[in-house]
């Protein structure tokens, strides 16, 4: 997985980089077909905004969180991405198994 971090009006410190990397490992643990992740961290007065684009085989996911605390926003972003990835994984596996089950039924009936 390629991880691209960029900051708008914010310097990316090693602590923030390690925190984001650690949180996004959970996404790749659930689904290993993630190609790359682009994360943009931005600060606008008291608004801490974190957005991510996840490029994976067959789909691109986008999530955005605005919070007063940067670390809380990163946590919420990781949760959103995790839910989206799990939903995508279930859809992929569900369609594959339904197709196999339909073929088996038609073979057994014929």
C-alpha cells in the first residue's frame, strides 16, 4: 500500500505520520487489495479536516472528517474507511458466492 500524506496549512510531523500509518493499517488488515491511499490534513482556524481517497482494485473510496482535534479526526476517518472497506468486501464476496450458488442449482436441476 502506498500512503501519500499532505498537509494544507499544517506541517506533517513524524508523530502525525506514524499515527495515520498505524490507523490505516487496520484498513489493509481487513482488505489487502488496497493500491494506494491519499490523505490530506488541513487546518482552518479551529477546524481540523482530514480527508482520504483510497484506491483499490475495482473501486475508489472517499471519506472526510472535520473535528476540533486532529487526532480525533484521524480516528473517525479510520473508522469510516474501515466500514466502507468492509462493506465493499462483503459486496464482492456476496456476489461471487451468489453466482456460484446459482450455477450449482442450475446444474443440480438439469
